[in-house]
C-alpha cells in the first residue's frame, strides 16, 4: 500500500509541473505552424538529443514536434514557449548555443513567415 501512495504522489508532481509549464504558451493555438529544418550535427533540446538530419517541425502553440523526415518517425515533442515579434521572420532560423560536453543546445527556432518565436527551456 505504501508503494502505491508513493507512485500517486509522483504522478501528482508531474501533472503540476506540466500545468505550470503550459502557462506561457504562445498565441497561435489552433493554427499549426510547420516547416522543415536540417540539423548538421547532434543537438540537445531540453534533455533530449536530436541526431543530425532533416526534421519536419510542427508547433501547435503549446508543443513543438520533431519528425525525422527520413523515417517519418516523430522523435520528440517538447514544450514550446515564445512571444509574438514585431514582424514576421523572413527566414527559418535555428538558434543553437554551446552546451555541456560540446553538444549544442537549441534554444529558439524562428519559422519563415511566422511572427512567433519558439523558445525551449533546458
Ligand atoms: Zn511554438
């Protein structure tokens, strides 16, 4: 019985965290934004690693999913935060900052034609 209680507590903590993380989601809910990006070398997004390759990315305003184009496999879905910018991005840009162990960390993605910044947290 004690074991069950411990599991329930852990689930409650996970749910609470998810709700907090969704609060600052941005304003294009219902209007999915998609594009394709090419990653030249492995990078981290949050705690996940993306291998090099071409990805279809789709953001629904709360989460961004990454689908590895070569296999059609959705490999990652991450919480996406961001804000509206004054003007639309004219190019698709992936912002990568140096991370631990020499692996780059994706912090932000701008999608061509969209005025929303897609920001990820570690
Ligand atoms: Zn987004």
